[in-house]
C-alpha cells in the first residue's frame, strides 16, 4: 500500500469524522450520511476515497452497503508514528523535570481541617 492515498484520505475532516464513526462499529451508508450531516453523494465520494486508501471495507447486506474500518492501515500508521511519539514523550519528560526543578521547595500547604 502506498502511503500517499492514506495521508490524502485522512487529510479531510469529513473523512476523519467518518473514520471516527466507524471506529465505534460498522455502519450502513444511510447512517453515516445522517451522522455526518452530508449529502448522500458527498458521503459516497468520501467513502470511496477511504475505500481506495484501504481504510474501510464494504459489504453488501441485502439492499444496504455496510462500511467497516480495516485496522491494517491504522496499524501501519501507528508503527510509522512510534518514533515521533517517543520524541514527544522524551520532550515532555524533559519539560516535567525542568518544571520540577523550578518549582518552589515548600509550597504553601492548606491548613488542616479539624
């Protein structure tokens, strides 16, 4: 899978909203349309982009199309983000240590309640 379609698909806020909905559970198109407040043609276009990027799968259920997340591309994205997450964690740890160093030694404690 090429990364470009994945990033392009997730760049749009409507498509991210659809992904968030599908994270909860698979949904038919009509339910996605209603939840997102988009027109049916617009929702279908967004779902097509997500499907082509490999983020969602579709299955036919009688007359309805039901969409579900495909976890594989999300796992690939998570693996790609891991070194950046570690970088942020190290930076936040350094900030925490610095704040601890600059905090007053004896902060005023509230009076005990009797």
